[in-house]
């Protein structure tokens, strides 16, 4: 799998944000969040916060995971801040001004759920390449595993 983030990478990191499969999964995730906001009727779950948090996760979750996987220690403070801001900071800002009572009631429950979703988003959007390239690499690795299987 491609995890290289250096400047010699064949695809610039910014181009990854326009990959059709990533945009499709973002749209699907946003649709599920919006549906969930109607279905669950939680006091702190509405369309604007769903869009804000999903957008920030799309922009930052793969980068945060890449910093961890590549053990890029000098970027850990920035990664921790960006992760916190996406998972809790923007949530706090939004609800602080919109409805502080909802913030007080729900903040503690929101953090673990949002952090879990953020991590899953990082995994889904981590791969740098097209969907075809992803499936090709997976197939090649599976063939290699079958070929090198101990007898």
C-alpha cells in the first residue's frame, strides 16, 4: 500500500481530495449523518454540525493517521491539535454559541463517538490512489500471500 508522504510521491497530496471514490464516500457519510440527525433527534446532532465535522474529518483524518503510521514525531503536536479540533473543538465552538445547554448535556458522549468515526475516516481515506489502483494492489498482495504460503 502507498503510505509515502514525501515530495517524491507520484500524486500530490492535494489531488487526493478530488478522487471520485473519496468524494463519493464523503457524500455517503454526510447523507448518513444527516439521516441520523433526523432519526435519533439528539439535542446536539443537526445538519450544520454534521457538515462541519464531516468536512474537517475529510480534510484532516487521513493526514492525522499518516502522521501516526509514519511515526512523524515532529508533527504529532499539530496532528493532536487538528484531531482534537475536528473531534471536539469545532463541536464545542458551534454548540457554545448555538445551544450551551445541549453542549453541556452531550459533549462527554460526543467525544468517543466522534473520535471513533474520525479514526474510521482516516482508515477509509488513507490510501493514495484510485480505486482501481487500490484493488490492484490488494489483489497483488493476496496473490503474493497465497504464493508464499508455508506448506
